C-alpha cells in the first residue's frame, strides 16, 4: 500500500528553527517534493530530493534517506509568513519507467508565534 | 515562469447541475495535467492524470462518468462535475508539468476552484 505520514500540527516561535518530518511507504520512488500551501491557495514548490542527503535553499533545507523512507524539511529564521501547511509528496517510479504522479502526505499545519 | 490558471475561482451551484472547471497553462506547454480534490483540513487527493489528446487515467474510487476530463490542447484541460451533489463540494486544484522542464519535472499548481453544491 501507499502511506505518507507527517505530524498534523506544529507550533514554533518567530526566529527559531523547526523540522517537519515525513515518513513514506510507497510502491515506487522517484523523488520526494515539499510544497507550502497557505489556506485557500494552491501549493507552491519548495524543494526536491531524489538522492540521499541534504538540499539547501536559503532558509529552507530538505533531507532524504531512501533506506529509511524518511525526509524532513528544515525551516530556519522563522517568519510569521511561514505559517502555512507543508505537504510532503512522493513521486512514484515504476519498473521500466517513471510516472510523474505525486502521492501527497496529510500535510503539517505550522503556526509561527511571535 | 510557469503559471497555471483556473476558472472559475469559485462556483456555487444547485444539486443536480453540472459544473465545468478550466485549467490553463499560460506561458508553457503542459505535457501532463493533473486534477486533485482537497477537503477541508485534508491533503490533496489525486483524481486523475490527463495527457493531451488521450483519455484521462482515473485513480481508484473516482467515477470517470461523474468527473469528465477533456484535455483538448497542450495548454487546456477541463474537469466537468456532472450531476453535482453536496458531497462533491470541495476545493479542486489542477497542476501541470512543463514540456522541456527541469529534470525533476515539478508540478505547477493552479490557484484552485472552490465548488459549493447546495
């Protein structure tokens, strides 16, 4: 089966660092994406990992361990505008070729407090 | 950039009527378009994958006769919710992947359409 788990909600303080975890069990794997979604809006792309390790992009970093089926999104120097849902999504890759279909996790609602 | 638009942004309709939602890639040709549904406080659930000029591939549990998808060109896909009922009320979001895009081939999302069925 397919299962992508994230914590439902998290709270952090402005200026701090927060780590949002994602664990996955999917029938195939061809990359993991993180998206940010503000309420009532479309998701926006944050990061992509396909190999193990850390990808850094400004205040945002994402880590992947394929053997553990685990990823995290790290947000540094938190700002109030970072309050949003963060979605982990796995792209499935099937033997003989990859599809571009994304399986989304449940999403983590992050609240940044002053 | 890679901009995806949806129209309308919101719609209210009576039970039993049909509603059409358009998804357009404004500044690129989309190899594939995806339709998602999102209920309040839940994540995105993929409904179907659509390639230009071919039939859409529906996810398990999604009725293809109820959710009609037409992908007439490389920049336009439409989703028609036929005989809508209150339980179809949801946030419908489309996305598109770019022909000749970056190697990781991210999906670009539209702003979504909020459907309310009375």
